[in-house]
């Protein structure tokens, strides 16, 4: 009986995400990303300072940093695809949509390749791990900065929609 009910809840969660996650991601894009970027910076600092205190704290902080750092990645890749799919300038042009998506994903893949190279170079320096964590904090701040214009536009659109609804 335990297996049956355990599977019940597991499938409830999985299928809820399967059917409702696209709508959730479409409704909560850039402002949610900003929150992740902002919280990633102090979480990296806290992990660097206190991650070595105990194994339990290390695991918790590493999970937290991973969750916060991966949030924008997941949101940007899925929300961008959903957003571009409804963009008026790309409507009806699957080639243009594929090109824009490939440019965005390709640029992200370059970042995925450059990050480990930077980590290798910095980690060999004296106090290199400190420099690496600072570099990751700067990278998070730059990611946030690059989304600022889009976040402002999204916030304005939400305010305008709210005012029109009232």
C-alpha cells in the first residue's frame, strides 16, 4: 500500500509540473530570474566562508547554491523558447525562431565552456578559490545587469496590464 500512495504523490507532482510548468514559466520569467541572480551572489559568499564548517552544512549550502545558480538557466532556456514562440516578429517563421534560439543557446554553451577554464586557471593561484568565487559572484551580477532592460519592460507591461484591469 505504501508504494501505491508514494507513487500517487510522485505522479501527482510530476504531471502537475508536466502540464502546468509551461504556463508558470511564461507568467514568471525575468523578475523571477532577477531574484535567483540576486540571491546567488550572497549564497556563493556564504558557501565560500562556511562550506567547510561541517559536511552537513556543506551539503546544504552546495544544494542552495546549485538551486539558485541553476534557476536562471532553467528559466531563461524554457521561458525564452515560450516567449519567442509567441513573439509577433517571429510568428510563422520557424527558421528565424530556430536561429534566434540557437544563438541564445550557443552563447550560453560558450559560457559553459569558458567557466571551467577560468576555474582551472584561478584555482592554481594562491588564494585562487577565493578569486574563483568572486568571479562567480561577478558573473551572476553581470547576468542580472544584462537582463535589467528586459525586466524593466516586463514590470512596466505588468503594471500597465494591472492598471487596465482596474
